[in-house]
């Protein structure tokens, strides 16, 4: 018995709160996920990535809309515009509304849904970023981003491994113009870039080796350099964002290089 108690104790200690939550609610979530997958398939909406995106997007929109206590008409209208943008048919719209209502429930475990979404779509960076953009559109539906919405959005980004720099780029684009075409006032200008901010943008730490920092810089430059974006045929507004982001990457690398004395 002492040995059994020790094994049980070690097992419990090995489970972090996130893993424990997923074990406790995983079966219920799996049934919920499979049921919505089946309904989507019946409506001819197929594909693993597309299905994961659909389920998570509308459930997360419901949670975000409800986070400040009540759902506003502007948020409902935004959800309808997203449905139209995705060209959903009647059955699919009904399912989207059902997911939205599920997500707004206080006992709905969005963290597990986000984990499932990330596992299925982590290699589709553009899908994750589109998801975040839609959630930002939801938050800005009433023209403002409050603290609770900001906290939840940052939590989503952490779950989906969307960096702060990418989130800020998407947020700035959404602030300019949401799905309704309304221009949203800009917030106060960004402060001068600190070493901590530069490290975050490059996705390195101040203790990273010089070689790792160089690799991170080259990887980002390769991904966002305008020539690469043109080759991928991106839209004009994305090109503008990429050009500005490249300048920030260069600036961040200069700051980190100076601190690490990299030549």
C-alpha cells in the first residue's frame, strides 16, 4: 500500500493544472467536438483544418462576446457578417449560432478547445492568424477593446503560439478597419523598443546564444521579406504590414546585437 500511495502521489504531482483539466473534461469535449464534426460533414462542410477552424472560431466568438457580461447587438451583427463572409448555408449558420451559444456559457472550457484546434492546425500559421483576426474583429465590434477582452485575446495567442509581435500587427490592421468598413481610432503610439520587446519580437531571450539569435533573425526575414510575400501573391494590405514588420525585425536585431555584442 505505501508503494501504491507513492505512485499515486507522484502521478498527481506530475499533472499540471492544464493537463488535469483536460483529463477531467477531455471525454466530454471529445463527444462535443465529434458531434459538431458530424453535423458539419452532413452539411457538406468537410476537411480537418476547416472543421477545427469553424468549431473553434464561433465558440471563441461566443466566449469573447460574453466576457464583459453581456452580448451586444454589434457583436451579434459581426458574427452574422463572418458567417456571410464564409459563405455559410442555412444549416451551417444554425450550427455556427449553436457553437456561439455554447462558447458563451460560463462552464464552457475554451482552453481545451483551443488546445485541440492548435494540435490540428499548428502547421497552418495563416489559419491561426485568421482566427485571431476574427476574434479581434469581435472585440472591436463595439469600437473599443476592454481589459477583459485584451486578457482573453492574449490567452488565445499563448495557446496558439501566436507571438506578441504578430498579434500587434493584426490588431493594428483591425483597428484601421473592421469587417463593416468602419475606421476605428488608433491608440497611443508605441513606445521606443526596449531590449525585452526586441527579444520578444525575435522570439529569443536575452540569454540565447549569438547563433540562435542570428537564426531567429534570418528565419523571420525569410518569412516576411517583401520579395517572399510577393512570390506568395499576398494582398496589398498584407504587403504593407510585412514591409513595416521587416523594419521592426531589423531594428530589434540591431538592439539585441548591440546588447550581445554581435557583429
